[in-house]
C-alpha cells in the first residue's frame, strides 16, 4: 500500500501544481529580455541555462514543449517537481552531487550531444542561497556550449521562508524574464567561471527589479 501511495501522491500533487502554475504563468504580464537569443541557440546548438532555485516556478512556461532537459534531485520533492516538469513537455534527469550524480552526468552529456538545452539551478538543490555551484560551468566547459544565465522577477509575489526564498507570483502581476548574453567559459578556471556566472545573475536581478519599478508603457 505504501508503495502505491508513494507513486500516486507525487503524480496527483504534481498535476495540481502544474495546473496552478500554468494558469498563474499564463496570467502574468510578461516582459522578456533577450529571449530571442536563447530561442536561436535552442534551434541550433542547444545551451546550458542556469537560474536561481527560488525563481524556477514560472520559467518552464516560457519554453514549454521544447527540447529541454531539467536536472532534478532524487528526493520526494524532486518526485513532485518531476511530475510538474514533464507536463510542460520537458525531459527530466534525476540526480545530484549527493545522490545519483554519476548517472545524471552521463544522461546530461547525452542530452547535450543531442542538442538539447539543459536547465540547472545555480544554487540548488540545497543551497546556500544564491551561491553558485560548479555543475553548470562544468557542463558548459566540458561540452563546449554556451551558458545562458536566466533571471525571473515579479512585481507582486509571495516569498516562502525556505532556504531558496522561493518566489510565487500573484496572478496578473507584472513579470520580467531576462535571458542573458551567452557566456563562453572555455579556458577559465572553474572558480572564475562560477564567479562570472554569479555576477551576471546578480546584475540581471538588479536589471529586472529596475524594469519592474518603472512604469509600463502606456501608463501615466
């Protein structure tokens, strides 16, 4: 009985979260910056995209049903996240540095070779908050493909008291997604590559807040 519940609960919970996420994401008044650049990469070479864990909720909506693979940890929360992500038409790789890491690396490398775009949280799955991990830089350097920093911010939102300060936007609020210029990290020491990615994400966060604090066009 427990095994049945372990299989059913994530699927049902994932479906409910997907419905709510889809409806909220569709209601947001989006401003996209640089999205066409990532779209072009997704049609050609693919890319490694990196974003902060707390900003992930609505990002799958903007590129749903595309050649994207997301890396998700092998945890109970990861089971639910997997059910949500697959409904957006993405592939999922299960694993992290603490569990299933070797298999996740091999699967991810295979996806990159097939010109998929890979989605990775920069500070996930357990933090610290907004501190870059080496994984995204490692994949971009090993496979010699661009790394694109992605940022999402919202005018009105609920912020959870979790380690990642998870952001849940309120329906119909203004939202900004910034897709940064692709970074080429070849020849850099891993730590320097991590520093550059973190700096870019911080800069994009400031830029997104600036856009949200300005009046939308047509207002007085």
